[in-house]
C-alpha cells in the first residue's frame, strides 16, 4: 500500500489532484484510515491512474474519463478514441494552416507595410433563410466541447430514429463571445417534426468562410461592416452552418462555414 504522498510521487500528480479525483469518484483510495483519515492506494490502482493520465493527454475531460473508464463496453472507449483521433488530427492540420497564414501575412507586412490588411475577401449577400427542423443541445460550453456535444446529438438522432438532413450548426446566444464558456446552441437538421425545434425563416446577412475556424472572426468582421454600411441592424443571434467540416473527412483548408447574421432595416 502507498500513502497518498508516495502515490503522488510515483504517478507524478499532485496530492491536491488525487484528493479531487477522490471527491468526484474518479479514483478513490483503496483504503482510508478511519482514525487518521490518511488515504492509501494499492499497486493495482497504478494502471487506472496511468489510463486517466493518458486520456487527459488525449484531450478528454474528467467527466468523459469517468464515463469511459467505467464503461463495461470497451467498444465505447474505442469509438471515443477514434473520434478523438479525428479531432486531434484536425487540430494538427489547423496549426499547420495557421503557420501558413502567418507566413503569408508576414510576407505581406514586409512587402507593403500594411499591417491592417487581411488575406480573406468575403462576398456578403442578403438571404431569406429556409425553415429548418432541428435537434438542439444548448448550454454554456467551450468551442472545444463541440465534438463531444455533437456526438450526443448524433447519438440521440440514431436512438430515436430521426432522419438526418446533413445540416449541422451552432447558434451563439451571448452578446459577448468567450471561447471557453459561452451560451451556445448546437443543432443538427432532421426530417421529422415531432419532439424537435424549428428554425424559422429569417432575413440574414450571410457569407461563406473557407478554412480554419481560427480565422472566422474575419468573416464576422466583414459581415458587421457590411450591415452597418448598408443600413441594417442585428436582429437576433448569429449562427453558423458547417457545410464541410471535420466529420466530412476533408482537409482543414477545404472546410466551409456559412455565417448568418439575422438583420432588419434601420
């Protein structure tokens, strides 16, 4: 048996972390002395601790790890690992694309001295959007949580025998954007109308963004400028539709995101 400090040194995690894992039920001590309250761990728990650390390194949340390490069906773990590999590969591609974008921007800066110029040009259009029947999932979440919560929507769609239309997107309800915690509503399109939500037709200013999500702010800035210059005002929460995304199997530079801002005339 190992005291908590010894186990901490062996596993290279802090005592504070081990106590937290105990509180949330992720890794409870093998024994707790009822007189002193000292926690003791046994050798068999080393493997579980190493698995927890491995899954954390792969980018899973503690909530996900709790579920995955308790699952009797090892197929669920395999499926989660396969999905995470796709996500991490896309992030790797996105980093590569960001480096290429930085290089082009640096070349432009050195050639023209204009640090305000951006490479992307956007065609803005007014669009009367179509009526959509969707399944939704809304809560405060980070952008990095999208994969996990989209998975929940796809699982619900399969379990309840909905027919997907292929539409996926996100609505941003907060007035201020925080990448780590915003009021976001994810949606997927379905054909059935029972137990679903409806996105009603709206007049929107819209554009198409190609490539990494890290430069989506350029599309947003172009839309906002167009709205102001053409005598419109915002009239609802902006949203995105991912026509080509990580689950499409294409490279990051080929991703396509339609961005919509509901508007009305001043």
